C-alpha cells in the first residue's frame, strides 16, 4: 500500500521546485549581464556592439518583467530606503556628468558613456529589488553570494574551455610573445582577473557562512586557475588580501600559521613568474608605464581645466582626438586609474563629489548590523578598489566594476521593510 501524500507535502515540493527555477533564472541573468561587457566577436566590432547592447537592454527588460511578476505574486512585500547620503552623492556625480555635455571635448563618447551609465543604474535598481524579494521568497536559497558565486564560476569554466579550444583568441601574448595571458581578445586580462577574485571571494563567503564545502572548493579552484592564467598582478594582490581577511576572521590558529607558511613558500614563485615578468623590475616600479602617464596627465592635462575637467570620460584636451598624448609614456583614451580619470574628466568638483560618495558608502558598510551583507561588500570592495587603481575601476568607462559597485551601494540603501 502506497503511503498517502498530503496537500502540504505537494505544496512544499512545488515551492522547492519554484525556488530552484528562480535561482537558476537569476544566475543566468547575472551571467548574461557580466558577459555583456565582453567582446563577443573579436573580429567584428559592429556585431559585438549590437550583441552587447541587446544583452544589456534585454536583461533590463527581463528584470522589469520579473520584478512585476514577483510583486504581483507577493503583494505584501515592502521596501525601506536608508543611508540615502550615499545614493544622493552618487546622483550628484551623475548630474555633474550630464552637465559636462556642455563642455566635453569628446561629445559623442560622453553621450555614449552616459547612455550606458543610465542603463546600468536602471538595471541595478530593478535587479537588486528582485534579488531582495527572491532571497526572502526562497528562504535564503537565492542569496546574492550564491548567485554571484555560481555565475562567475560558470564564466570561469567558459574561459578555460575557450583557452583549450581556441587559444589564439583566449590568450593575449605580451612581452614580445614571452608571456601569455588569459582573456585574450575577449576581455582585458586584468578585468578578468578581478572577476575571478570576486568569484573566489563569494566562495569564501559561502564557506564562512557554513555552507557545504564541495562545490565551493571546486568553484574556488576554477576561479584561482583563471586568476593565475590572467597573470594579473593587481588581481593577485587583491586575492591575497581577501584570502588573508577570511583566514584571520576564521580565528583558527592552525589555518593562520599554515597560510603564512605556505605563503612563504609560494610567494617567491609568484613574484618570479607573475609579478616580475621576464625579470623586468623597472616595469613593475613604473606600474607598466602608468606612473609617468599619470604624472603627465596631472602635470599637463589637469591644469588646463582644473575645476570641471574635459567632460565625462574624456581625458583629451583636444576635440580632434579622444586620446591623451603623454610626453613620457604612451597615448591612451583612459587613465588606467579610476580616481585620476574622475579628476581629469570632471575636475576637482567631480573628484570631491566622488570622495564624499565613497566615504558615505564606507560609513554605511561600517555601521551596518547585517554581518553577512557587510562581509559580502568587503569581499567585493577589495578587488574593486585595487582594480580601480590600475584599470577602469568603479568610476571609469562602462565595465562590470561599475555594475558591482552600484550593487554595493544599493545593498545598504534598499532593505526589506520588516528588516529595518
């Protein structure tokens, strides 16, 4: 005789299936959103741009539909908005960026970057509201750290497979072909390195929360493999800092001692193979030519428009070129430092607003009573800020560093009403 199945058991099974489906959907949205910053077809810039725009606007539209569906399904869900200063200063930054249209030396590029910025803000605003509802509705199954962890791990697998199938596309040769870096023509290796560190950081968060080790260790290993293959020095530094943070908060003496012992053995190898490439110490000391470039930007570019800069994301004093021609370094259209980028394109006023915005965000993180949210944001901020010192960063040209930083801002502004 078959045991009777109650209505409650049937409903529970249905809910579990619904929760898993929702989790998978959110992971896919996260994956597509991150992937929309990659170069999909390296041989065709036009096709790549169309696909990237379609992916971004498609995910924004889908997130709106998902938000409306969830709010109709869960009618009594309410939000509270706290720590508003962080959001207000970010809005001031955006308003100044819009105003810079009037004095930009590269109007078309400024308009393009503003369009992508507004689309990113819209997506993040809607998607984060969806994440809050989903985590509550699935009783924590669809948590942010889990969604991001799985999404980045799958992307890491994609790059490792791509490296095996098409190394000429997924590898980028530098130093006269002596060094090969994962990322190739798909994405800047330093940006990919940052993404892999964020993925590994989410694995640390999952393990710190007491979640099963199995998949998290596998995902961590995949992310670390990608990190090492990118040969990104800044990302490696970020990874070591994040790892040290989580080892110290574990408060396990054997783990702390073991880590420092392992570090003493491994660091010399990493320094020789990744940090000091081809034995060129001068390259490291000049940060691959970045220091003389920044010096020229501040010495010759900044004094020309010290208060308001050259316009949002424009660093060239000339309207006839979108690049700054450095006297002692190279010509480039971006500064490779998000803070110098703001100083040059929005001047002292923009830099002051950005400084206040970051201070208010860090204060919001510091005073938060949600330990999980606080640790998640710290785990993301470390690689984001280190990347910001050498690449696009959180206030640079459109990239997923901006997307992640916008998510962090909202983490401490938007909360479920009953949690406030």
